[in-house]
């Protein structure tokens, strides 16, 4: 199969279940909302080592937000509900409440469950907090130094999908990188999907365990390393490929992840020098769902 | 005392000791280095709720870095050496190693001690890693999917200062906010100092404990809340002040923090509508050092 | 009349006819498209002194562009068709053709007329250019150093509206400024409307002629200057107003300009410290249309 | 000759004389200064079709500016003093005076001559303007709507150099592009040098006249077009090169241009996939100075 003249390998991305939250962060200006959203979703590439997987989903103009101010949708995810609850409390409390002019609203459709994050945070107001009703939402107004921080009482969570992915193989490292940026740009238009790695792009891949160091749970996937393609046996890097980047996607649903993979691959294959698209899996028995590349188009 | 016609209150900032690291993140382009530095320093406003205090210190042009590529200095801090060791391992491993084209070098002068973060990360190479010498530094080259990640073997840490601070009081919320942005811009030129809150600006202030909710360790400092100035007794907000933001500074030394406070206050007081500068303390007996506002000029 | 508790003066904006073009600039990545769009629309605040009025209308994700790459809609305007033709030729030729990976497509609905800008630019190819058909458009592929520049043969122009406007009056300069930024953020979501001044915000206002210097065509409107409110007779600045910024809007139609004014005012009035919204006119007899503030809500 | 393992062709850049101005634009915040600087230097890639060559030179922190606010150095250039005078008047008057919170100071060392741009602009104040002395400079304070615009009375100009340049040839378009970005990043640290094309990068090259269309003064340099390398005779594109971008530099002096070329080439050759560096000239008899690539290292 080819998209824009680029080979799409007949393989699949193996994705996993994850608990997902989606929060709308508004502020006086778009720039202020971006600053808060960026802080709250940092240090959030993968739960392998980060306390959450997190990212900015999309921008929402003032006319479409509950408080008529510009905002960004962010998603914060963790396999464990308990850990997600902790992360929401701290990321909202330490990175949004402390940010200039912000407010935080629940933005998850079809929640499985609600966590009372805002209800807990309201106590920071020490009795000066107030309960408001905005657009049918229960929202707390907490007096802080610079004004009042508004936070919705409950944030929804639901079972979503982590680890949707595809590999972009290019004739040079730079071709693969610019194609990865184009893919991230395209995924930016898909609601309910984030690319949690730095700039949305993953530079490294890992395998379970290690051949040499038995104390490691994971190590570099040498068969996918471009600088080792002539050194290791059975490298998965084609001879003419000199750069590989991966896009990893977390989404509110399998549909959102599939749509993100589709538009991401379509955009990536527009960049000259992209030679092949593949995807990562562990054989298909570990994950929640296997997304076949050929079936998303 | 007045600076640029603005009253500087005769008070002091009470600052605390903290373990500080300083890392130079380089990448193929300035933009790519910024992306990685931002991810690695996110979710790092205050150790009260975040796993570290972290921020971008300054930009370094290609001619001045060990590998001749553009870079950003970042600082990652924690009260505990053990926690800082963990944070360095995860923030470098999950947010820099995974980022496109990055490398990470130690950039702390006068370290008290070295943590072997890069030495530990090299094992990810599963035997394909190599030891290099760059500019007299021991650096490991770890093959990853897109190329090789370079990481210095050891990162220095030292006793630094957290919680340097000052308050900007303005005739409106917006005056105080733009002045706070100006202060952060000025502090950006001070090497060895970061402003870890979102965009460098703090919108909320807290007091120890709570008057109403006994289960709380901290709650809003109602005497410093502009929207409560007519409601609480003994408010610290002058009658004509309608906006307050705080700048919090972490630095490699007391000198760096003082210099940051000095240039930050000078810049803030240039903005029309700024009426007063103050600072936060807990009486002076809790912190490592008390920085008197009147003595830094 | 009040919006969000802020007085909307019972006055009108006097707007003028202008010839408008609208071009979609695509590139390999969103960032590259933004760079080109910014260069091509610079030095374009007002035809009083600039060779055009120009600005970025909105972002278009890859899935919605003719070539499947991210893009920005830009608008370039001039009172004179001949001057607009010149500006299109030079701004496309010098700022888009020369920019990395860009392409330029006509994006004006309901054009009154077509200018053969791309047809003229194709000759730069010196015989190596090719005519393509993309999505039913006649597009020329011009070989340049780094690849091929694609440019649509004809760009539509139509009679649009320049000088839609409103004033934001705040209790401080900063309040008015942050409100102006919020207004620009909101107008960013209105298709077919730009705010051509720097950052979308106008810091100065003028009156026709001069009282003191007879050789001037225009001079500062002293009645609208906040720093002169106690100095000039009959100042239009209310006593409690210390900051005024204007938003000026150019649009493809009166409807687009009205919608932009509406959402801009709604967003501006959300910012604390905004006291009044007004608009600028010359008595109502000079312009093409008078847009009454009270009639757009 | 090789730099970082990349061949540097034994050729020279042919540069031309140009009249150069250098202005410091300050504002309340770094972001506001950037907005104004960007507008004032837009539509300024090459005087072949733009009314000026213009760009941002570097950022200046608050502690180092005459008014203690953050600023950007910009350069505006034209072959003709008369045209440069016009451009300064309009770009300062329409793009800086109109921008929020800005001021404009002369920043050219060793001026050959002074143009009284600020003196002319002060008349806009209609008698309400005032003459100030700031740091020994004669500066006019002109009341505008939002406050007072400060502009220095005279701006220096001097004979500088335009068209310093080098070509970056890469194994893919993307390799050359990322290397070009790295070069621009490096040149950003050289004071007195700008890269006036979009993002600092030039995607197209031209030759004098045209082989096919006799009415053209200039047309694409087909021998330097990567997509024509197999089509034209005597292509200058090596067989393994698939991407070429040019960096064009204007500077206050030959030294500044040489330094910019040096650090730009050093940075570009750090990017994997860059195969060769060359430079553009017209045989050496047209320009003001010929800068040999091998002599700048």
C-alpha cells in the first residue's frame, strides 16, 4: 500500500488502555493560556518514567469557551485512576491555579467517572471560596493573590487509548524529522488526541529487557537504530533509510487515535525524502487494541 | 526607598536552601533545543506539590557550547539529593533522550558533588553505547532510533537558594501582570537563576495552615488577596492596589538570586501603574537567608 | 448598552472600501508556513504610510488545504487595484517564493476580478516551469534552488472593507492592552478578517490635519490621548481611564468586519479594568459604511 | 578545505555596498518589542523587489537599554540614502509608533551620517510633543492614544555590506533546511548582522537576465536547482545533493558579515547530511567586496 507514493508497511500499532482526563484551561489571552497549559503538561512523555502522559490537545477560541476567554484543551493520562487523581490535583493545583488569570473546566465527553479535583482544591480558599454555576457547571471561585481562580468541581475520566504510533523512515534524519513535525501539525487538528513526547516527536525506541544488562527492564531497540544498521544483524532499517522518528498518540478513544494516525501519516508522506511508514508492536498479545495501518485509510 | 518612582517596602524575602543542578541541552536548532528544555522543566513550579522545581535559565548560542550547536541552560532542583537524583534520571531520560537531536551536558560551576546520571543512562544502549571525550568531558554516546544521544557521565549538584521573591503591586491586575512579565524578561539575562512558575509568574500566595480547614497544611493568604481586600481585616493590600503578582526565583547562589531580584524589580517598576514592591517571608526564622530589598540596590 | 458589564458607547465605526486579496500559504510544517506568512504581511499596517494593509487571517490544518500541508490564510489589501497588483507580485515573489518549502493558492471566495500574479511569476522559471492542475486550480510549478515553488495562476480580488474599529478604554494602560490582546485572539477565529497593526493592536490615533503644523496631513488626536486628558480642553478620555488601545479590522465583507468587531468587543470586555468601548469615525460622511456598535450584538 | 568534515568549496561570496541603519526598539515586555520589531522589518528580503532589506539583529535585555526595558536591535537597509530615509520614516512611523508601548533609539556605531527621522516624526505630536534627554540622547516624547511614544531625534546610517552569502548543500531538502536554520541561529549571536529573508533562509536563486524570456531582468538559476540537476547541462548540483538553501547576510561592516558567514557555516556543517558549502558570486567584478570562504576560518 502506498500513500502519496510512500510505502505503508502491512503491520499494526499495538496500543494500550489508559485513564484519560481532558481539561479546558482558559486565561485572559491565548498566550497566557498556552503558558499554563504547557507547564501543566510538561514532564509527561511516558508513564514508564514520568508521573503522567500529558499534552495539549487543541486551541479553543473565546467564543467557544464557558467563560468567553481563549483556552487550550489539555489531556492528562495515567494507567492508574489513583495516580491520575493525584496528578490532576497537583498539576491543576501547582501549574494552573498558580498561573496568571487561568481557569480550569472539565472537557471530557462521555466520562466513565468523575474525580472531585476542583472540590478538593476549593479548600485552599480557606472559607473565602464560593460556589458558582457557569453554563450548568458547578464551579468554585477560589480567591488567590491576583484575583479569583475558577475551577470546575469535578473532572471526568474515561478509558482511553495510549501508545497509538507510527514510524517515519526518511532518507536523512532531517527528512524524517520535518515529516514528524508535519505529522504533529496534522494531528493538532484532531480533537481528543495528543502526542505527549517533546514537540510530539519520539527520537528513541526501546525493547523489553536487555541482552547485555540483565538489571534493565528496557533498553534501546538496536534493530531500529539508524546508526547501527550496518552493525547489528537483522536490522529493521532499510538500506536507504538514515533517519527514523516515531509519533506516539494518546486519545480519548480508539477512533480518535486512528484518525490521528491517519492524518499524521498523510501529512508525513507529503515531505520529500520520506521512504516508508511502519508501526510498533509487541506481537499483538500485550495491548488493548491492534491498529492496522492499512485499515485506517 | 523608591526605584523608578515606585515604593520599595522595607522588608525581606526569606529564602531556603535547595539542591541545584544545571544542564546544557543542545540540539540541531534553537527551536528543537527549546522544545526539549521546556518538556524537561515542566510540572516544576514548587516542590510543595511538584516533583521538582525547574526552569530554563538562558539560551547559549552555538559558538559557546561544547558541541557547537545551539542550546538552553536548564536548572532542576529539589531539597533532597535522592529525589533530585531521581528527577535528573527521569527528566533527562524521558524528556531529553527522547527528544529530537538533543544532547545533555553538565553546566554547573563549583559543584559540591556529582551524580552519575549519564553513566546510568548509558546502559540503555545495551552494549552499543560508546564513551567519548568532548572538551575534556566524559560523554556517553547512546544509539537511539534517530541517531545517537550524547549525555555527559556526571552532573554536578550544589547547595543553592530557593524562594527568592518579590511582590509586584499594581493599580490593576493587568499592570501587575505586565510588570511581572517585564521582571521575568530581565531575570532571563541573569545566569544561574530561574523563575520556575508558569511563565515565571506566580498568581497565588499561601500561608502555613488554614484557619477554617484544620486538615490543610497550607491555604490562601487572604491578607494578600486583592479581591478580599475589603472583606478581611488587616489586609496587606493597599487601597489603590487591584493586582498583585509574585516572582519566585531559584538560583545557584545567594548572589544570583539577589541579582535576579534587583534586575527584576528595576524592570517591573518601569511599567506604568506599578505602585509598590514588597517581598514574602515567614518572620525570618525558617529560611536559610533573608534578602532585604533595600540592600540589593 | 452594556456587554459583560462594560459600557458600549452609542457611536459607530466609519469604515472604507478597499480591494482585498486572500492567499493560502502552505509549507512543509506549520512553523515554516507562519514564517513565510509573517514576512509577506509585514510593513502592512495602514496604507497611509505602508505599501499595503496586510495580515494573517487564520491557520488551516493539512487536511483542509489543496496540497495536504499546513497553511496560513493571509490577506493583502490596497485601495488601488494597480497598487494591489504590484504588492501581490512583490510580496508573493519576494517573500513567499523565496521562503522554504512554500506554495501559494488563491483563497478568496466571490472574487470580483482575477489578477494573474502567478502567471507572471511563472516566467521566473525561464522555461523550466510547468503548468499543473491541483483540485481544479491552474497552478504553476517553478523550479527554484531548493525544489519547486507552486503558485496558483490567478488570485482573486474583491471590494472589501477597511478600518472597522473599536476603542478599548481601561483603568490602566495595561488593562486596555491585555484586553486588546484578548480581542485580537477572538478575531483570530473570524474567517475573512485581519487586524493589520502590530500584534493586531493600535497604540496611536490621528485626526485629519494639524492645528499647529499646517504642512501635516494628519497628527495625533490629542482628545484621545490619555497623557493629555488633563491638558487639552474637551478631552474624550473619561476621568478614570488611563489607557486606550484601538483594534482596526480589514475584512472581505461588511459581515466579516461586523462579526470581528462583535467577538472582539465581547472578549475585551471580559478583562478586569476595561471601563468603556467606543469607536472611531469622521462624522459619517467620508466612509463606505458606518457600523453602529449597538447594532452588532 | 573541510569544516566539521564537510567540504568548503574554494570560492567567494560577492557582496555589495548598502546604506545601513540600526535601531533599538524597546517595549514594556520582550514579547511586545518582538511584535513591533517583526512588523517593522517585514516585507524586507531584498531590494530587488522589496522597499528595503530589513531584519532583527539581536535581543537586548532591560539592563542594557537606554530606558531599562527589553528591546530588539533591528536593521533597515537600502542602496539609496533617499529611499532609506523614506523607509525609516514610514517603518518607524507606521510600525513602531503605532505599536503598543514601544520606543525607538538609534543604535548604529560609527555612523557616516545622521537622518533626522525622529525630528520629523515629532511633529505628529501637534505641539504636545516634548524634547527629552535620555542618556545623552535627544529624544522626543510624542503623545499618542495609549501613552507617549519616545523616538530619538536622529538615526545614524553608514556604508555597510549586503549580500554576504553561502550555500548549504545537503543529501535531502530537509537536511539543507535544518542546517540553514542552525546557521541562522548561530548568526543570531553576531551583532551587526541580519539574515533578511524569511526565517533567515533563502529557497531560490537567480541569474541575471533570462535565456528564454527576453523581457526579464532576472530568472531562476537553473544550474543551482536541485529538481533540474538531471535536466540541465552543466548543473552545479553534485549528484548526491538533493537540497540547497542559501543564507544571505547584510551587515554593518565587512567584518560583521565575515563573522556571520564563519559561525553560520560552522553551525550548518554540524547537521548530519550536509555535504558541501559553496557561495554565490557574479565573477567578482560587480560587487564591493569578494569574501573568500577559505579565508574566513
